[in-house]
C-alpha cells in the first residue's frame, strides 16, 4: 500500500466535535510528495487542558480559516485516498462531528489504523505514539503538533510494513454513527431499511441512473423533516453526500453501501418484515430502470437466493417466481405494489 495520506488533528476541548489544527502527509508510490498544515478556528471554546497539551489557544486561531472554509481545500484528498493515522477513528469521528455541526454532507472514509497494527504486531507496554517514537523508532518529535504527529505516524507506518504482507486487508470503511438511544418513532425503521435496499446496487453499478437517483431524492425529501434525532440527522447528512456529488466513482459507490446499515431488530416489526423492507428497496431500485439489465436481474436473484424470509405472503410470491417467465417483470411489479400496502 504505497499511495495514502496520513492525518492528524488537534481539538480545542473535551467535546471532540471541532478542531484547532490539522496536519496531512501525502504519500504517492511510497514517497512523501506534500505536507499540508493549518490552524483551524473552531468557533468554539478552548479548555485549559487542551491549550496546555497542544500549545494552541484562542489568540492563535483568531485569523485561521474555519472548518467549512478549510474543508473545501482538503475534502477531495480525504474522499479519494486511504487515510492512515494513529487511532484514526478518533480523527475521522472529529471530522464527521464537525461536518454535522455545520450541516455538511458526511462521506464514508477508507482508513488504516497504525494503533491497531501496533497492537497486532508489537506487544508493547504502551501504544501511544510518543512512547513508540521514543522506544521503537528511537527518535524525538514535537508531540501533539498535528504536522509532527502526522510525520511520525508515517514513519511508524513504514516501520510496521515488515510485519504485514497485505495491508489492504486491514483497510476499513469508517462511517460515523452517533452513540445514542434509538428513541425515535420506530415506524421509521421501515424508511431506513427501504433506503438501505435502494442503495444496495451501488455495489456493482458504474453510476447512478437518473431514475434511481430520483427514488433516492424522493426518499430524502420525504424524510428530511425527521432530523430532530441525531441518528436520523446523521443518515440524512450521509445521503446528502450522494445527492450533492451525484457523479460518484465506483469506489465511492461501494463505500457508501458499507457506510449504511440495515435495522435488523425492532420493537415495531418482526425480523421477516424488516428483511422485506430491504427487499422492497432493492426491488424498486431494479424496477425503476428502463430497460432492466441482466445484471440487475442477477442482483435481485442473488439476494432472493441468499436471504430466507419466513413470511407467508413472501413464500407465496417465491413459490410462483419463475426467472425464465416472459412476464417476470410484470410479476415483480405486482409484488412491489403489494408490498406498498403490506408493509
């Protein structure tokens, strides 16, 4: 894994939903080609602990760009690269929370964590970056400076290379999800699962068709008024990334699917109905195309064969389903209409 960026940032307070500085090391073909650093005006208060730790206070960031101003400069780097970091999930959660604060679309990120690699391979008494730099890399640096931390994390990444043959196998999709109770109207579970079904075909398509995009936009318009709850707001901001960018790459489309989750248990619906909610989204995403491709039909067929749905009405549908029938599409459309009322 020779192409990536290394990210580190510092925060002004204990809430970790804003930042005071950010450092990025850009690596291509194993060589550092750029280093990017900026102070960030968090438009937030500073805790004394954070000032002492980072050396950054309110006066230092007075003329620095705000997060939305700086985000436009770095977002393409983060969209298009694997992001390496020491405990990188922390940095990416701060970015995601900052995006939420400013009501900006939240993309999925691909990440590789050097902290996790250290735990897998080094068996150290401490896995803090400062301990590893001193005791493993035998070096010194300006700890808790975002640029210095990113540079030393890159050194650590290179050191760990000899321990892992296939580093891509440890690359994960990071997608921020607020930790809070699902204390919303659980009838919305249907909406969530239907959306998950709608985007499942992102796994194999090259681009979103106009008809498919219209279904997604319709879902967004019908659900954007429910964002009084953090989980719903988070989902809408993720979806807004799709709607705002529209021309997503195949890589981005696949990452979007990984960043969404279906609801598998609900006090409102049986497990079989939750599966049918996903299936309804999948069915509509296929039937919206004109003409329907063989790839779409194969995708639908694979889902049906891989998912057992213990529902009487579904079993009637499945029993009569004939993939070679000339009237297959009409039969699928009829069942989709049936699900509109059944669910």
